[in-house]
C-alpha cells in the first residue's frame, strides 16, 4: 500500500485579478556594475541640475539686491534730508539723533524705524513714540514726554535736588533724570526733600515706591490747583516724619501740613494768610494739622494801621452842649 507524503505548507504569493485573469507579482532586485553606474550617473545629473538652479537663484537674488541698492539705498533722491520732530517736551534734534543712533548721511530706507522707536521709548522721560518715513527724504518722529512737577532731593541716594542732572517726577510720581534742555523749564519747580529712602524706592520710568513722598507730591498739586499767591507757593516740602511735612514758601514762611486733609489745611492756610496780609502782619510759622485753635507764630510785633484822614479836634465845651441837647 502506497504511502502518501504529507504536503508542505507554502505561502501563496498575492494574486492580482485583472482582465487577463489571475496575475502573480514577482519582485526581483538585480544588482550589477552597469546598473550601479547608470544609477550614479543619474544621481549626478540631478545634482548638477539642482546646483545650477541654486546658482541661478543666487544670481537673481544678488541682482535684485544690487537693483535695490541702486534704486533706493544708493539713490540721492531718498537720502535723509529732514527729521520732522514733534514733541510736547524738550527733546531736541541733536539728542534724538544721539540717542537713536541715526545716520544723517544714510538713505531713509536704511534707517530702522523700529530701532529708532525702541531707543527713544526706552528713555524714562518718554511716554510714547511713533516713527515713520515720509518720502522722499523725511523721517517723522512724534514724541509724548512727561511733564515734570517736582524735584526729588535725597542725600542717601545721591539726588541733589534742584540741579541740572538731578531727579524729576511728574504729577503721577514717575521719576526721570533732568537732561538736555529740560533744565530750562524745570529750574523753578518745588523740591521734595526726603532724608532716608530705600535704593529701590525710585526706579526711573516707574512710579516711585515711597508713600510719604507721594503725599508730599499731592500737597504740591493741591497748592497748584488752588488760587494761591506766588509768594505763598511752596519752594520746597521737607518730610519731617511719617505724619507731617513742612512747606517752605517762597516768602520764607513755614507751614506744617499733615499727610492727609490737604484741601482743608490749604483752605485754613489761605484764610490765615489773607487775614495777616490785611492786618499787615508777617507770618513766620503755621501748624495746620489741628482743625481748631491753629497755632500761628508771627515775626515781630503787629504794625498799627494809621487812619487815612487826620481826626478833626472837638471843643470839650461844644461836646458838653451837644450831650445836653441830645437828652431832650
């Protein structure tokens, strides 16, 4: 009896059904020196094509750059001719050119307007800045500067007070150095004197972190908003302690104010000063912290007011007769 050998299992090749019936795919990889040579030559040809294409693109870019240089950057028509500066403060053309590093001989297209704006915006006395080109050769710069309100004097921090190069603050308490032509308009501003302060209390371009100095600034603004005679305005405000400050007026008189209730204290100050002016008295010091019985120290004795007309002499006998007649 014949023995049947078991059939070995084999993996069937995938078949593709087409119009001609079942087709069997056959993948053959053939390697030979000739085939490898053709593959290498084909790759070199593609590389040469890409290299030529890159060279052409480079030449086009170089030509475009030369064209731009010739038409714009090197054209005398577009050379910087004017800096149109608009500002509410004291930054002049010379300082703007120096701070922003503007090349006055360059083309207007070679000037980085963003860089100029950022350089000017970094100045602590500048609030806002806008820079734009105006063809053919004008650079327009618009600046909004801080308006100084007071000087800051602090010996421990090296702030000299009312001096060119000193430290100023605007009405919001933001400090910045006095530089350039700013001294001409700030030289007569009042000074706030503080004896001690932390090193980080005054960061230029930011609001100062000193509550007592901020209260002194509020007092100065209260004087400025009131109808105060020029000789009574504070020439300086000295911080005495954490609850009082002394205002030294332009006429040399002193007045002690508290940290708060400045409107009420200023009203009392003006009432006293007007009264002493009418009675020809000279005030030396006023303590305005109390609401009643305000202490006032005068300089010297009060001056008697002489009548404008000389009194007419009256006969004593005539006066006696008149008194008798008046009885009836």
